[in-house]
C-alpha cells in the first residue's frame, strides 16, 4: 500500500515572524502561530514559495512597491 502523504510535496510558506524560541510564522497566517513542519515548511526566498496565499500576498506587496 502506498503512503499518499509521502507522495504529496510539502507546501512552502514565506516566513514572516520568527519567535525567540525559533518558531516561524507564515506570511499568510492571520495571527502569528508556528508552522506545522509535519505538513509544510518555510523559506525566506520569495521564489521558493508554493503556498497560494503567501504568493498572492508577495505579489500584492511587490505591486504596492512598484506603484509607490
């Protein structure tokens, strides 16, 4: 029997807030909370992000910088 979870790649979030104990919160989270590293992971590079909500927020941020 195939492990379906092993076949699915982890979602990569954009790191936003980092706690002093090392916990990382994603850009797309409404309130700061640690990312569940069993289901997903994080990056500080925009080009590595695969989370649709994080990608949308990154694009909005870049668009506001361009227009300013």
